[in-house]
């Protein structure tokens, strides 16, 4: 299958995630989450079934410094903020044959990887360090 994979270029975890999808025999078309020109409806389509707080990248600088509180924001404001600052978006965003998903723990990833356990790829390995990679 061909997988559209929106990533933050240079992200260690996104690279590992892309590699494991490719190793499973899929073609990965990687695009920059930061350079893509999002509109609200397109972006919203990746978040179906998720709570607004789960749309967010918890390691984004504006979340870590308290400027944005994912638990206290409505969907319209969340989308507006994410369009202005794509680092806020939980990644990767994935699309396969019109099916879209956010993050690396969902039914789409389970299908792509045939149930392989990839829980170790859910969070950034630098999330709890001062290094971080945003």
C-alpha cells in the first residue's frame, strides 16, 4: 500500500516509524507537516474519533511552556493554532487509500503493520530529556 506520512523532518521517532512501515512492505510518501498548507477541514479529517486534547503533540514547545493547554481548548481554536504552528500537531498524520489517522497508535497503523507491537514508538525518545527535538 502507499502511505502518505506527514512528519517533522529530522524527527527521530518519525524516521523510525517510516522505516517500520516500509519494512512491512509499504511505499512511504513522506511530506513535511511543517511546510504543508493546511486548511481546517483537511486537518480536522485526520482527527476523527479523537478528543481535541489528543490532536496535540505533548512535546511541542508552546504546550511544554504552558502557553497552550490541550485540555482547555475548543476544536476551532485548536485547528487555528495548529495551522499557525504545526509543531502543535500530534504526528505522524497518515493517509492510506482515503483513510486518515493521527499518531502511531490507531487501527490504520495496526492494519499496516499487521498487529506488530510498536508501542515503543509512541513517544519521542527525547521527550523527558532537556535535549528534546520539538
